[in-house]
């Protein structure tokens, strides 16, 4: 399942989170998502989307 966010800022945030996780693998995902929300001025709904999709993706990759 791919992530298909709407809105350019949300797309940029997803890419940024991915890059940040690559360069700082020990950093907690929730903290990275919160940083992305501030950096890209995302709404609480966008933050919720990122949390659901990225955390869900992380959970599936562990299985």
C-alpha cells in the first residue's frame, strides 16, 4: 500500500520524514513526524494522517 497524500506540503513532509529516518535511524518516528508538522506547517489532520500511515507502515515492515 502506497502513501498518496493530497497537498504539496504533505507530500514534502512525507519525503522529509523518509530522509530524516534514513539519516537519523535512531530517532523516534513520532518525534520526526512532529518536527515535519512544524517545518511544513501541517494541520492536526495532516499530522494524524502521517501518524496513521507511517506508523502503520512501520508496523507492517516489522512483521
